[in-house]
């Protein structure tokens, strides 16, 4: 059984009236069980050269309604450059230069194409680091 652990640490001395120190840790397991996620698409980078939408992960390529996890990181340093994240045609949010995200994804194919897509903010070259960990 594969064991993969995800950890998030948030700290700030000026966000709240007191210092903030928050830590969460989880062992990534399959949907409804304690079996570790054992597959990955590998860590990769995509450099875009247009403002067109790109499909990172097609839902039809993954098992429906499972505990897939998607990691994204905007590798850019220009604060104005972002990637718009969409799942199934719904905007999830934007990750700006240096931002990262770790998002659960069900790859649900029952109602509509639930593909995981990105749209760069401009046609200038943008680089995104990404990985899927899946069942």
C-alpha cells in the first residue's frame, strides 16, 4: 500500500489580532476506504503560449467519483500572471505568480464533462507545475 501524506502550515503575525499558527496533515486514501492512493501522472510542467483554455486532466481518463487529488503551482514571478482554474465549466479560482493549490477532484462523468482545465491570463508564456495523485 502506498502512503502519501499532505501537510498545510499557515502562519501569520499580523493577519489576526493574535499570531496565527495552523497546521493540518492528512494521509491520502481512496474514496470510502483506508487504502492509500497509489497512482500518479507524475510531476510535470506545462508552458502555455496563448490565452486559450487547456485541458490538464480529462475526466474520462480517470475512474468516476474517486478521491483524486490535483496539485498546481504557478511558476511565474510576475505578480499579474495567473491561471484560471475550471472544473466542468465552473470557475474554481485563480492562482497567481508563486501561488499553489491542492484540490480534490472526483472526475465525475455522469452529468457533463468534468474535465480539469486551466486558462492563462495572457498569451505571454506562462509555466504551470502540476500533478495528479489518483486511485
